[in-house]
């Protein structure tokens, strides 16, 4: 299930180091995973972690299913390259995120939009809701967007860690929705080309937003 050569994403737990760190699985044997040194996805800088640091790890398989598990940094060694030694979870400790967990959340995200092949001028807008499968785009009062158009959307995700992630998303316009009265038209978009890393970022963002919503509803938001 955990494949050598594939990317692995790490989020430190119980640490003042925040954000997501990307690495590559170098080897898997017995009860250990060997990875290259992880780099911060925002700064692209390699980070140092102490032995015993715990992480939430995630990866995406060839069928685009997302799996998560907890692991711990056991040590480090020099092979052909410097590698970190992580604890390999048991099979029943690896959780698959079901498709139903690709939740849709209401939000307001800045996005820069252009039509593939420059069919009409680029424009800035906002995303009104988001899921790992697509998003709802607010359209300008005057626009030329049509059903079936292919759009390139550079969208900003503000994560709870303080990171701002910039995702370049290729989307297909499913239809144009008329607004009520003076409301703007909206366009539901479906992702037609999204890399596993971007999909994971969106899933994480949606989970964070859902958690914030639950905290607000319960009155436990600080």
C-alpha cells in the first residue's frame, strides 16, 4: 500500500513547527519507512526534526484515494542519501478517507481566472464553496464564460497554520447559474486536472473549515 518512490506528506503533531512537509518514500522494510529529508511546502526549505517527533502522515494511491496514519521519527542514517527512519504503521492503523468525506464547505477564496487558449480577458473573482471535486465560482457582472469552458484558476487557500497555499487548478464549467435580482451569476466548476498534492491541500482546508464551523456552533471557538 505504501509504495517506494511515492510522495508522503507530514504534519507535525504536538510541535511548534506548523505546516505540511513533503518527502519521498525511499524504502519500506519490516516495521520502518525510510524517507528523504522533508521540505516545507510553503518555503521549500528542508526542516530538521528531533527523534521522537510525531506526525500525521498522508499519501494518495494510483486510484486517487487518500490514506492517513500516525507515525514517529525513530532516527536517521546515511544510505546512498541521508534518510530519516519513520515508524511503519500496521495495516489496520492506515485510514482511508471515503469519498463521502470529500466535504463541500462555504468559503470566500480569492482566485485569478483565465480561459485556456486566451478566449477572453482574465479576471479576478472569488470561490463561494469548495470540495475536493470542484468549486463554485462567482462571475463578474459582465463576463463571457460559457458552459463547457476550460478555466485555469489560481486559487489561494489560507490554512489555519498561517500558510497561504497557491493552487493552479484546471476546471470545466458545468453550467451557468442565474443570480436572483442583482446577484451575480455563478458557475459550478469541476476539476479536470488536479495533482494529488493539491487535492490533499483542499481536503485538509475543508476539514479545517468544518472543524471551525463545529467549534462556532458549540461556542468553543477561542
